[in-house]
C-alpha cells in the first residue's frame, strides 16, 4: 500500500523547489505562512561547535516570530555583535561566541531568556 503523504513533486524547472504540503513553489507557499510559531515562550541561547568545522556559533532558539520577522531580528542581533550568521528554520545563528551579549540584547527586548548547554 502506497503512503499518500509521501512523494510528489519536489522540484520544478519552472518554479524551483516545491512545498510538499500545498504543492506550490516555496516562495509562494501558503501553508507555512498560516502556521503560527510554537514554543513555550522561553528563548534559549547556546554555543555550538559540532558540525561547523571547529568554528564557534551562538545559536538562538525559541523566538516566536514568523520567518520574515526572524530574519530581521537575526540581522539586528548580528549587527549588534558585528558578525555574520543566518536565520532559518526558526533558529538564529550568530558567528562567534557572543552568548552573553545576545542574551542581554534579547532580554532587553522583553523576552524570557535561558542559557542552554554548557
């Protein structure tokens, strides 16, 4: 018996990557914009090194923002730290060890912040 949820069009030369749920191009995906971010309201900040070629990255998880607002907030954090990074899949990554500075910035914006990891 074939699984109805699996498979389908993943890439189209006309539209690029396709959303598996609504089968629209990812840029025009309607199902992701409807989904509200979920979490417990606590922002967790940690420092990670694994899988990054030995480079240290400050990782921020738990921000209850949509993708556009998360990208803007990540840009604000990166510029305050003077480094690069990225914001994707609900996670903001800031290059370097800036855990204390990022925690202070997030707490100043009124979020509940916890340090995660070691």
